[in-house]
C-alpha cells in the first residue's frame, strides 16, 4: 500500500510539474500578454544584486529582441524565446544549486565537521543504490587457469525464451563448447516487495522492467561468484553469436591477462559504443554525452593498446559477452547493492573497475530483432522524418561505427521510463526510446542553423543538459562540471538570441581597451 502511494505521488508530481511548466511558458510567451507585461514592467532595473543584467534579456524573452529584428517567422519569435529562455534559466538555477551543495560538502569536510548538505546526501545515497568505495581494498590473487581449459560459461536466459537457449547451445556446439544456463530475472513478474528489495527507488519509477530484470540477472551471477569463491566466469547473453576459434582466442587472452600489471577485473569479449582499440574518433565522443563515464588512455600511453590482444575501451556498452574475475565481481556487488539503470552503462562506468577488452572481439550480438521497428518504411510520416533526421545528422554512421549493424535496434532501445499515476508495476512506467529522444535534439539544432537563431541552439543545449544529467543520475555517473558547462553554454546562446549581443559585441569593449 505504501509503495503504491509512493508510485502515485512520484507520477503525479512528474506530470503536474510538466503541465505547470507548459502553462507557465504559454502564459509568458504570449506577445502582448497583460500578465507578462505587468510582471516585467514592475521588475526593478536598478537592483544591486544583478537584476540589471537580467532585465534586458527577460524583457526580450517575452516581447522579442526588438521590433526591427529580421526573423522570418517574427510572429513565433516571442513564444519560442520565452519557452527556451525560461527552460534555460531553470537549468542554470539547478546547476547553481547542485554546485552550491557540492561546495558546501567539500568545505565542511575540509573543516572536519559534517554539513547539512552532507547529511542529506548521506541519507539519499542508500536509497539511490550507491555505496562509497571501501578504503581498504580486498587483496586477491589473479585467477589461476588450467592450460587449455575454459572458465565456466554461463548464459543468461529467460524461462520464457527456450528457443534462444536452444539456438545458443546449437551455435556453440559447432565449436564443442558446453554452456551452463543461468535463469534470468523477468522484470515484469517482480512483485512490489521484490522490486523494493532488488531495485533502487529511481529504478522503480524511471526504468523499464527489462532494464531492472537484466540488471538483477547479471548481479545474481556476481553474487554467486562471491558466495562460492569462483575465480572466473564467462558471462554470455542468449542473443550472442560467437566467432570462430572462440576457445583458442580465450586461451590467448588468459595468457595476456595474467601478464597485465595491476591485474584486471572485467574483460569484454564483445561490446558496442566507443570501442576503438587505438584512438577514439572525435565524432564518437558524442556518444559519451549521454551516459558519461569515459575512460582515459592507459597511463603513459597515447593509445589504448595494452598488449597484442587487449586494450582499454573509452566508453563501451553491452553485456552480451564478458569475462569477469572474482575481484571484479566483488567490486560490482559492493558498488551496486540494488539494480539501477542499464547494467552495462552503470557497471562499465565505474572508475575504479579495471576494465579491458579483447582485440579483436570474440563474439557479437544478434541485432536482427526489431527490424520491423518504427524506423521501417511502413511507419507514420513523423517516424519517417525522425529516421531521416538520424541519417542526416550522422547518428546512423556513429551507430554503425560503434558496432551496431542495425540502427533500428538502437532506435528502440529504452533510455528511461516515465511514471504513470495510480498504476501498479509494470504498468506504471512508460518507455522513452533512444530514437525519438535524440530526434528532438537533432531538430532543435537543425532549426537553429536553418533559421539562424541562437535561441533554438540554446534550447537544444538546455534539452541536452537536462536529459543527459538525468541519465547520468540514473546511471551513477553524474558530473557537476559537465552539467554546469552545458547550462552555461545554453544560457550564452539564449542570451545571444534574445539580446542580439553575440561574441563580437561582448568582446568589443575588451578588444578596444587592449588596442
């Protein structure tokens, strides 16, 4: 009963906030709105705390940047600038609050006393499924393998998918490899009590059942390794496709892993995302804007290569094929007491996890499912337009460069969920997919370039700041610096579009003084 009440309150709060924001924007964006005019007319322009700098932009937000502007759609300029301007301002205020909280925690910690912010964050940390890393690490020896003997291979498989298990067994049987089935957790079948026990509060209201079930399945394997002191396990998902000479290539990796200085925790046998073994291409870094958690190159090296067949991936994704040591399992079990977000983005983003990858990969994932997705030609005009936006912006090329042979699979991937009031699990969450989510961002930037409007571009950066910060919060890779940087960039473009004062006008007084 209490869990249902929390679900309703969270959902009602989310939708009321969205409706309130839309109503407020509609009220203030009306060009000649009496309420907005009275509000700005009463705004004092001589305040000493900085309102002078805000008076001009606020007036421009509601009434346009001057009546002599050369904007093709001048009748839409004021509503649009108001909506984007106020959303950008909200991002700035939120970033200032987060930065103040972080500074308060650090300053209080430096003085040797707990602050009020620290107490609040300490109480919030367990509810979000976060644990601070133990200062004393467990000293363990590296896995010891018998020469020519593969570690146990466990395949994550749902009871509802016997055909997938049969297909996996058939594919590995061609290489005389035996598999052990690991029963996966079906997220839709979890009761409210089980969900509360196995998932964080954020995951229960902002993640899909599939995301929660997948996380619980892999975490169950890590727990099994820790409980029984299993030195190493190869974990596969039932949609994996092994390449030729799988056993021989694993034996080669075992030799190189033993020789690694400092040991290893997880070795990816297959992955997608930012997985270039040499140097990551610049345009692939855009993938990291969402989940965060990128890894630097090995210390003292300009490339990511560690040995002939091992490298450090920048920001990988995918849990369809990986080898994990007992030490790595301990780290992940301690770091994630409960399920949260996508298991691959959360686990592979842990900074102190010694993550390496095979070069070349030993397996891939079956991406043929969902070919008849919303990107298909039979979709609506809106879906076809969004699909075109993906291709025109280069996101399709980025997806294929990251190992995705079928972009429609990525289109349907859930990035988070929205709570629905007065509904029980799993009906209380509605999926938000990657395709429509990124298409909105692309269209905002495209409109800004086509209309030569910095305000549209600022709105795109505001949308990126809010959404990427929310994803990083769910993933456990939230960065205050990145959030503040995106918020400041958004504010700059909105200020530029509303006042007409671009970089040249802002820097002109400084250049005049220098010259």
